[in-house]
């Protein structure tokens, strides 16, 4: 029997050599051939390739059947299965973790104190899992060190003494081995290999098997020992890929005397002549150097497919250079129209995908022989890019998509085991377990209630969930299941803002009438529940009861058997899945049962685990499943760097070659292999670089690369990743100096948006999305067309509501959008609040103060209102909340007292308005009119005084004077004081004039001007915003109230103002130019600033028609 090794720089020669060996049948025709491959994508490619050869006629119509293609780890698994049944092997990783956990949990050993000491948030199970992974890694790559540990030698893999900080590892391994009581794989391996060589043990392997398509030895030195032993008993073929066969052949000769296995002693990199190969080709280079040092035979070098002696494009020149073992010569004549390598610099993930789509579509258009199956897209960070890929490319072309309005759809598939598929039940069970012992924040538990399996079990549809979210806001639920849960999280004596207290408010609201504030039993404030919400509340209470039960029981640690019972009960109590997904219930129960079985096999099933450890166990056992990959189905394949390594395609794209997407591997401080690695040991960073090298060598026609060129938020320049900079450097080194300047055309700098008109230049269009073309036309039209003309005034505007006149001077854009266009903008949904109120909420204070003012003006008591606000948890707990609420009541009391002293008592009422102003009928009502004292109208606000209050009061006074001209009305604008020492500010407003006729004329002038302003505001959005004030000083104009300042939002955040003017800055708002039809302020010419012009119009009309006094 023999061990044969073959090496090539492409897959096709290796596949042909394998096919030739498979043409000789095995002695047992019923036995399957075994060909181990490193990835599912390569497995699929190899089956298709073999089918063209095995049993094929002239047309290549063969068939590849009865060939088993597992991963290379199958050899080790079947070796150890020869002396122990895998179902009872206590050293399997899923069982080893329980043995480690048992030892750490029970051993009273001073040497393990540091390992058992856990930082906050860590668990013994998670630490046990990490240690078990380390031991399993040693058992795969350094079995000798484990055997020496069992003999009592505390050494590292190089045979040197371990430092004291790491001596816990051999000590713990010996304790684990003693607890398991069955020889470890490392201990059994020498005897098993000896029996393999002599034929004394039966191995479930065919007489001939192969390992195909590996660039490195999967298992390093120990895998080489395994192959050597198998080679004495079986016919073993190892087919290796080497991107630089010529370089490896030279290095093997030059370094024939080297015997050190330590990577730190390896000098091969300095001998490599191509800089890119030196940086990107380390894993395969080390693998070739490792073969003779571990006693494996020299590989037979298989020539790659013949290539043209003089490459015709840049990609071919780069490939030829990397395979040639020559230093860069700088001789290739680059042509400006060479697009064999193209780099796209974009802003953000979505723009990268859009640029890639457009380049692929252009390539398919320009090359009729190219099909979607000839295009491969590899992405270092596929989970991040996958949503954008689906959105930009749309549904695959073979699927119906009647609503799709984008570019022509292509056949596409996103195929990678790294993309996970979650089971709804598994994720829901993990979420419920994660709640136990947590804070039960409002948003967190609301999300759990919305999980499909829980929502279906309790009948929570979208309307019910919206109702619950509303209740949480009204009853001030923030966090904490109940007071006991609060106490466990470090807060005692505060029951408000918990789920328990919120539900009690709703239950009281079901039993009492809640038209006015009501305190129920136990000082629980009522919140009314309408009849349609009673069923939802009952189901919510049912969920709460079950959560209280598991919160009470599951916070007690228990053995895995008890947890098996608890979780099985939870599956039945909390979840419901459709019939077709019933298998998920069995999977969830089986996951915990399997954990129990694993713990029993190692004798570790009586160790208690807390709920956090169970949560981690469930995330591990019930985590998202790997998606089923699809390859070679006639579509453009999107995948990560690993599955289709070395598989040739005509066009290969690298999507998102950015620094953040390329892993920066940081070795664990406890990993002995990472601290002193040997050549051939895995290195994630080097492996990614080699995968990129394989992309360059596997592409036949084109390589397309996208990267971040600008920050998507700030627009600042993002420099190329180190890997891409290395590629650029290698390209420049092979290009002749007289054509080097043209290399800048390799990279296209894309604009921020796909609809930028630049993308649709008729001479070189880069866009294929009809939506983007339409948007580009609209953008171009917007930039070249004049400002739109105002709408004509409404033709039926003979009856005007008084409120719309007020709106015209308070927020003119809102009046235009709502009353003229009938458009409303929804307020931004802030979601539920999770934090307890610890500081004053200005909006809440405003609402409560407004309510207190209303009550006191009606002569009603405010005590119940204050008690309800405090009891509900709207204010900070303790004295701080009490002082705030009582302070607001004092302000309300003082305001009403001063209003009464000014002639506005409890007799003030609303008066209807129905007046005629130059043919326009104004209707409405004004509030706070007291005929007995000729006082009114009165506007009282909980805000500080501003133009909204004064303008509104002035307009009400004009209307009241026109309605009842026989009286000298005094309006009062009441508000909080503008200074801290002034609780209340009262301002009297009177119409100018000493006689009734003069006052009537003033009121008529004011109302006429305001109606004209309203008519203009209904024709276009005017910059009339009462909160925004322009101030002139020494020839300069400053603006206040437009931009947001700290916690105080400006009108720039108002949705109507934003729709009218955009998020422009203060200067841009002031720069809006007046129009010829804008009215002149009384007695003055119009300023250039439109905002200032309308402000002066309103202010000077106010001054001309009314006078004010502070009360």
C-alpha cells in the first residue's frame, strides 16, 4: 500500500488525476469510494467534474455515483471509532465540556482557584467550554503534549517547561482524565496507529481513499502521522493545491537541511521573490515545507493547463507573474481599455452592491458567451452584505416577482453555511430563559411577546401588541417583573414602574370608572381599559403569571436533569408552532435531553447549573442552523471566502474588501499553540490572505473588487485595506513605466448615490436601474428648473376657522400641508422607555401643569391629580419627585390666584365667534371670557412666555373685539415665569384706541392683515414659525429656535418645517429671499430675508393694533 501526494496550482489537473485513479474499481464493488474534501462547494464542483470523465462518452455525459465525500476529519473520527463506540465516547467535545465543568465545580484545589474565579457576567459553563475547546485543539494538533501531561510532565508543545501562569492546564487535564476514567484519544493514538500498520484493527475505510483540494494539512503534524500510518495499510492519495509550484520547488531544494518546525525559525518568506506571494501565500508555502520535515514523500508536481506565453490582459500578466518564481520585471504594457481587473470605491455597503450589480450587468451585456453561472461573488463579511444583496439584486430571476420595478433580474443565490437559519421555537425558548434574573425591561419583554411562537400561543396580533405598548407608556412600566425581581437587581422599596404595578393599574381600570383620576385599593392609580382590550389584558396577565412562576423557580440552581424537566414544561406552557413546524418542539426537547445524556456519560449530571449557564447551553445547542448551501445551479453565487476556494470561474468578484471585514486574529493568552506556533498551524489572518490569492489565480477573465471609498455618514475618505494596497503594489511592479499612469483607471470612484446623473453619462453609462435613471432625471430637472409657483388661493375660502388664523402665525408650514394638501406626518416613534425617571421630564411637567391649571381655573381640587401622578411612577421616586409635583401645583395655584386678582374668576367661559371681515366669515370660539369684568380672552400655558402665546392671545382679542365691540376687553397671556425666581408671568393685551370705534378699527386692521397672511400660507409653505426669532444687532442677524440646542429641540425637527425647508442651517433659512407678492411690513420696505420680512409684518401689525402691560 502507498501514500501518494500530488500538487498543482489549479484544480483541473488534480481532478483529472483523481478521475484516472477512480477508473480502477475497488475490489469490493459494493463499497463506496471515499474522497475527503475541505468544503461543500468544492465537493459539488468535484462531483460535476468527475461526471464528465467517469463512464463518459465523447460528449462528456458520464456519472459520478457511489462516491462518499466527507470532510477530512472523517479519517480521525473513523480511527477512534475502531476501539470505542462514538455514541459512548466520553472525550467528544460535547461531553468533554461537562467533565471540565464537573472538575471545576467540585474540585477543592488551590491550583485551580484562579481559573474558578470568574469576572462579572462570566459563568463556569462558558469557561469550561473554552477550556474543553483548548484540550480538543491540542488533541487534534499536538497529541504528544497531552501524553506528556498525563505522565506528569508540565511542558509546552515544544517540550519546554510551562511558565507558572499556564501550569494549571496540565494539572486540570490530568484531573479531567481521572474523572472520565477512560483513556484519552491522545493516549490511545500510538497503539491505534500501530494496529493500523499491522492490520490488527478494522477501520471503516475502503482500500483506497483520497484527500482532495487542500492547501494545508488539516491537522498539521498529527495529520501527517495519521497519513503515514494509513499509507502502510491503504492506498492513500493526497491532492494538494499550491499557488506557487515553482517557488515551492525551489524552496524545498534551498531549505532541504531545515528541520525546525517552529514558525519563528522559518526564513522562507525572505526567499520568496514576489512580494504578494510572500504576504498572501504563507499557509500553502508552510504546508509544502512541512511535508519532508514530518516524513511525508515529495509531491508529484502536476502541470496546470497550458496558458498563452504572452498574457493579453493585466489579470493574465499578474497570474503568470505569481506562478513564475520571478521577481517583478515591470514589462507588461497596460492598455487603458483593459478591464480584466476593476476596483470600485463606494460609500457604504449598499452602494458597493449597487456598483457590483451594474458592473456584472455590463459584463454580461458585453460578453454574449458569459452566463450568470460563470460569475462568482465572494464576500469576506457576507452576513453584513446579505440584506443589501437581496435588496439590490432583487428576487432571483427564476422566481416570480410582479412587484419588482428595479433593473432586469439575474439568477442569483446566496449560498454559505455562515448564514444561519434560526428556528422560531429555539430562539424564543432561549429568549425566555434569558429573561430569568434579568431586569425585564419594557422593550425587552415587549420584543419577547412579539416572537411568533409566543404571540401565536397567547393570541397577540399586531393590534394587541400595539395596545400593550400603549398601556406600557400610559402606566409608566419601565423595568422589573415585580418588587422581588427589583430587589434581586439591587433596588429595594420601589414597586412603581414594574410590570406587576402596571398590570394592577390596568386591572383597577377595568373595575372602576376612570373619567377622572382615580386611586384604587393600595393607592394604585386606575388606567381605563376599553371593552375591546379586556381579552388582551387577560392574556397578558396569563403570560405574567407564568413568568412569575419561572422567575421564582428558575433562579434556584439545579442539576441538568431538573433543568430538563423545567424546560420541557416551559415548551408546553409558552409556545405554539404551526403543524408543519412541530418538529421544532422535539428539537428543543431533544437538545436538553442530549445535554443530559452527555453529562451522564462523563458522570457529571449531578453538578448544579444556574440559569445563565443554561441560557448559554441553549444558545449553543439551539442556535441558528447553518443554511443549506446551493452551488452550480446556473446562478450568480454569492458566498464567503471559504466554500469555493480554488474553483475556477470566468468572473470572480470580491465584495467588500475592507479592513474591518478582514479578521485581525488575536490569539488567546491560554492557547499554547498560538503562543508558539509551528509551521502549518492555522492562522485566520493568513488564511484570509491566501483565499484572496486563490481568487486572483482562479479567475479566468475578470476580477472585480469593491471597497469602501468614503464614509457613508461623514463622506470622509476611507483608505484601501492593507490587503488591497498590497495588491496595488504588486500590479504596479509588473507594469511598464510608460503605461503606469493609466493604472489609475483601474479604480472607479463612485458618487454617493446610485441616482447621481454622472452614472448615466450617455458616453459611458454605469447604471442599469430604471428607478435610479428616473431619480437622476428628476434630480437634474430640479437643479435646472425655476422655483415652483405658489398655488392659487382656495376658491371656497369664504368661511374661515379662527384656529386656522392662529395656525398661520404659529406654524405656517403645518397649516399648508394639513389644510391645503391634506397631508399629515406621523410623529417619530420613540418606542417604550426602559429607565426609571430620575430627572425632571419637561414634557411631562408641561402636561401635568396644564392639567393642574385647568382644574384650578374650574375651581376643582388638584390633590387626586397629584397623587395619581406620583403613584403611577411618572416622577422620580422619593423626595425629588414629591418636590417637583408640589412645585408645579404651587405654580398653578399662583397663576390662578393672579388671574382672579386681575378680574378673571371662575366665571370665565368660552364665547362663540361669528364675524365678517371684508366679506370673509370668521367662526370659532375664544376661551376665558368674563363679561362681568370685561376680561378676556385668557390663554394660560404651562410653557414659558413666547410668541406662540402672545400671537394666539392677540388674535383671540381681535376676534372678541369684533364680536363684542361695545366693551374694552383686556386679554391676559398667562405662563410660567421666564426667570427662576418668577413662578408666573401675566401680560395684559388691549386693543389700541380710546374709544370703541378706534378699538374696533384696530381689531379690523389686525384681523384683515392676518387673513391675508393666512391666504398666502395656504398657497405655499411660508417661513412663519412662532418659535423661531430673528434678532438684528449692529447690522447682523442671528436666529434662535430653529436649530436644536442640547435637550431643547428646534423647529428643524418639526416634520412640517422639515418637509418645507429641509434640514438647512440658520444661515440658509435666513437666506430665503422675499418674493414680489410678499406684503410689506407697515410703514417699512421688505427686508431681503423672507423670514425676517414676515416676522416684521406680524410684529409691527401687533404693535400697531395692540398694547401690552406686565401684570
